[in-house]
């Protein structure tokens, strides 16, 4: 979460939008395309993955095939990193100045952020 939030901030995402990732479905800060991408990210990282045909069709409505392939690769990599970090106890390193506030808003601690890396 720390690295991703930092990268999103550097790419122009507002602190408010970063905070809203935990409630993206209800947030007006995300476009329909972004919401579908976040939904797919959640579904892909569940065990077992739960990307339904309907969800995949929604993704295809917003993204080209090459974009979907790249998105799936990035989601898979982030899922790998998250699981790796959790297994080894890797914690946040302060890359994103607002991480503590983001986690508190989601009801999580800095220690639990290892699960969201």
C-alpha cells in the first residue's frame, strides 16, 4: 500500500482519491472504468480468483485487449508482492506521507499495512 500510494500520488492522484480506494464503489471520485478495474483487482486477488464472465465483459467495455493484459499482469505482480511482504513481515517504509491516515480511515494499523503492500 505504501509504495502504491506513493506512486499514485506522484502520478497525480489526490490524497482524497487515494483514501477513497477502500470505498471505491461508493465514491464519486472514480470513473466507471476505474471502478471496474478496481473490482477486477479485488476479484483477481481472492483465493480462488473470482473474476466472473460478467465482470470480464464490463472490463472489456472500458479497456482494449492490450490494456486488459497489462492490467492483469500488474494486478498479479502486486498480489505476489503483497503475499511476499506479508510472509516476510515487510512493513511500510514511509514512502507515502499520508499512509497512516489512509489506513486509519480503513480501520487498519501500520502493522496491518503489510497485507496491503
